[in-house]
């Protein structure tokens, strides 16, 4: 995981369901880095699109990844 992905997971942890714009503001990432991180995390099953269109939440697998790999980046 890269620092942007860790930042997104940290914003969504423990049970936040947020839009990409909310994630971007909270994580202070650029729009491009936010979208790229969301795409990468979703492709690996670390985040899930919520039933409410355009919102994201962390998966159980994402929580585990953040707990283990996020330490390297201060997550």
C-alpha cells in the first residue's frame, strides 16, 4: 500500500461512509490521488461501494490491512 491508500483507509476507519470529495477533504489528498487510491483499494477488496451511490466504506479486509501495513505510514 502507498501513503495515499493508507490515508483513505484511515479516513474510512472504523465505520465512516463517505463520498470521494469528503475523503479528499479529510485526507488532504489531491482529487487525482484520491480517485486513484479509491480505484486501487476497491480492486483489492479493501473498500466497498455503499448502497448509497458514490459513497465508500472500509471492508473487514481493509481494516486488517490498515492495522498491519498502515503502521509503516503512521496509519
